[in-house]
């Protein structure tokens, strides 16, 4: 049985034991264009240069004609059947012209903690994993490509990388002693490097309700590797009040459903229920379901099920919120049979640049606020009108109403105390004595009270 056949058999065994597995994606093959500075394999007659101070294993599948080659300090070529190198004059390929030497890119650029470099086995359409769980978890089986060369950096060494097992070069490592011997061998040193340590031996997750990934300690390095191409910064979320699920590096738009569960809860059965019975009804959504530590909880055993509903469209349609509420209704109706004890939902806000409200509660708050502001403006307008009337009634002889002016001049109106009662709200806001009309017009109006035109009329 070849290496590929043994790898497939191992993956089948993982599926039988309900163990999750992660596949390493990048390689250091000679024919992979992304391994070269010019984003293409060396032309016929080209000079080939490998980093002199690096170690690397390179799989060669085809025959190549080159004019010159600078080899690394330590490394190996693994030649497939019919592969090899032949000498050729420089510039033999007219399509290459007088191109610069083909440089093999730094083989140490691939990090174990980079979520982009792993693929989850058996991932279903519509499902995704939060960033910390895209990297192998402590209960996962790890598979390196059986038909490719590779090189992996094990990180800064803050703690050992621990997984259930490692499959590499046709061998399965389930004991630390065997893995340590392999890592110390020439073949192991060519493929694994860095101060970090790799450990195996954890059991497969035997809890039907799921197991916590265990990557919380190394999440800062996971996020640093993920965001390195973006300058170390998260891209801005396309919605207001974005959410950051447990294990995620950056904010996202959508909803998070948090479930507490009993002993009969089965995470695989629940995930399948959501994937088949709910998710297909909502377009533009992706879902992640996993067990995580409960936020703001100190007990080690205090865990919850996190269901992340992420909006993938550029103009979030609000489907995540609708699906979240549908899941709440499902828990209310079938929670006992599912083993779910309680559920809670958090939703992000409306898309950035969209005036629509995000959810019934948010729209109600905004409508109430708008109504209050409108009422306040109306009362302020009435107060200003009343003030204008007072000015015209108490004005000079050039008033537009001379008859009122003559009567005011002949018999000045005595001061009349305001009607009503002493309002503690007005007492707190300012003086008990109401200001004259010019002072009301020129002074700023406090948001804690307003001028009542009925009292103004009483003063007149």
C-alpha cells in the first residue's frame, strides 16, 4: 500500500472514532508556482537559487533543464519517477528572455498557527470554524500531505502544540517518544523547525456534547499569523455593533446563539439538525457550532455551545437575526428533546450606511427617541411663539399694534404671579423665577426641561 493509500485509511479510521482531523495545505514542491519569486517554475536554461541559509525538502515530479543552481545549506530533493535535472544553455526558452534567476521563496514562511494553512476534514457546505479552531485542536488528528514535501514552523515555544496524533511520511505518531525521535532525525528537522514543541497522545473527544478546542493560550499567535498580510489590523466590519465570537480574531456581522445543555445533548446531532433543517432557508449565511468556555465564567467546567451565524454578503440582509430567533423558537418547542436547557441571542446592528434599524428592539428605541425629539421641538416652537407675542405686547410705541401700546402706556399691567405649582424638575434645572422673554430667546435650552407656553400666557 502506497503513502496515499495509507493516508486515506488513516482518515477513515479517524471518521470511525469520531475524531476530527486537520489537513496541512501548503507544500515545498518544485513545480508549485507560488514557491517561486516570479510566480512560475524556472524556465528551460534558467538559473535556480535556493536560500543558502535555510533547510528544505523539495519534491521534484518532472524533468527540468537549468543553467545553474545554488543549493541550500542543508536540504534534499525527493525525485519522483522520471524526475531529474539536466544542463541547458542560459536563455534557452525564448519566452523567458534574459530573466533574473528563479528564486525559491523562504521555506520557513509557513507557520503551524496560521489558520489559512489548514483544512478541516469532512467540512460541510455552509459550515465554518472560528479562527482558533481552524488550527488543530488538542483532540484532532493531524495529516500532512503524503504526496508532497513540506516544512512547518512550530511557533514561538510559549507552550507545546498538543494534538491527538500526527500522520507524516507514511507514519502515524501517537506516542511522544516516537514523535520526538522523528523530529530529531534528519527527515524531521527538514520538515519541522522553530523553538516550539509538538506533542501527541491526547484522547479523541469522547463527550457527545463536544470538547473545547484548547487553543485559547495560543490565540494571540493565531491572530498575528492570520492578520500579518493585513498589517496586523482587522478589516472594519460592515455593520454597526459588530460581534466577536469566542475564538474569533476579528469582529463579524450576524448573530451568536449561546446554549446551555444537559447530559443528553449531542453536538453532532444538533449541528446536523441546523445544517439540514434551518440553514438552507437563509441565503448568504455561514454557521459555526462548537463548545467554548462560557464568557465571564471562572469555573473550568462552565462551558456552553456557541452557534455563530455570520453574514457573508456585502450588504447583510439580516438573515442571521431571523435565523437566530428561529433557533430560539425551536429551543422553546423542542429544547427538552434536544437536551438544551436555555438559549440566549446577541445580534449585530444594521449594515454601515444603511438607515434601517437592526431588529425590532433597535427600531423601537430609535422610533421612541425620534418621537421624543419631535415632541420637544414642537414644545420649543410653541414657547418661542408665546415669547414673540409677549414682545409685541410689551414693545415700544413703534409696535405693529399701537392700540395695545397706548393701553399699556396709560395703565401698566401689574405683575401677576405664575399660575400652577412649584415643579421640582424646573427647580433643579434653574431658578424658580421664570426668565423674561428676551432671556428665553437668547439662552440655550436645557434638555432636562422645556418652557411651557401656558405659564407664559399666565404671566402676561
